[in-house]
């Protein structure tokens, strides 16, 4: 099982079915905040939807295809971060994340992404980590920029969210860049 203690307040861990209710409640409490950027967020999301997401996440982890983990701050679920998929053939992964509004501006996502990058590069021995954000999502874009990712380009109207399309900016970091940052 995957679990990382980042500091005394912050931990990353695989979701368990027992946390489905807390997960669904957090999404519902942050509906307006999250639905602006995430297509999967919807008002009728249920605990069973959350439970199925967790089951699928654990299957994905077991198959080595990627996995989301819970961001737990002071014992409470604050959001998720993880590898949307792992492309073993090309030795790369894509990080995705979301954070509930009350937990923003504490550095939690930057620390969480840094821990996931360390896992990708140091333990999985991947060569590339990608991250995509809506161009207008300034808070989300700040994370890869703080971590030293390089901006590669913009994919026009690449993601549909509700009734419109968002342009996505692509960021990446290579293993050699990660090693240089750690020195």
C-alpha cells in the first residue's frame, strides 16, 4: 500500500472504501469551487460514486497503471493528488490534483506534488512527469511553476467542462531536471 508522511500535519495515502462518505461530502461542500475546473464534479455525486472511484483507484494501483492518493491534513481529507496514468513504455506519468477551498494557500499541494514527483523519479524510475492545467486556473498553474516544471505549450480547447472548453497548458519535468533540483 502507498502511504507517505510528508510532515507532522500532512500525509498522502491510498483511499479506502471506508473514506467514501468523507470524500463525497468534501466534493459536495466544494462543488462551486471544484466544478469550475473539473468535468467529473457534479451536484448528484453520491457516496456510491465515491466508493466506485476508490475501488477503481485501488485496481489501477494494483495493476501499476497509476493511482490517486488522498491528501490528509491534520487527520482530515483535504483533496487528492496522483498519477492519472503511468505510461511504462515511454517511462512517464501525468499528475492530477484537486484541493478543497479551506486547505488552499498552505503549501499542501506543492508539498504533495513534490512527494509524488520523488516517488515517480526516485522509486518508479520514470523519466518524465507531465501536468496539465486550464490556462485560466492561476492557482493550479502556480504549483508546477513553484516546483520548477517547464511550460511546453498550450492545447487549445482540449478539455470540456460543463458548457465550454478550456485551453490546457502542459508542464513537464524530466528525471535529469529533478536530480539537478535536488542538489
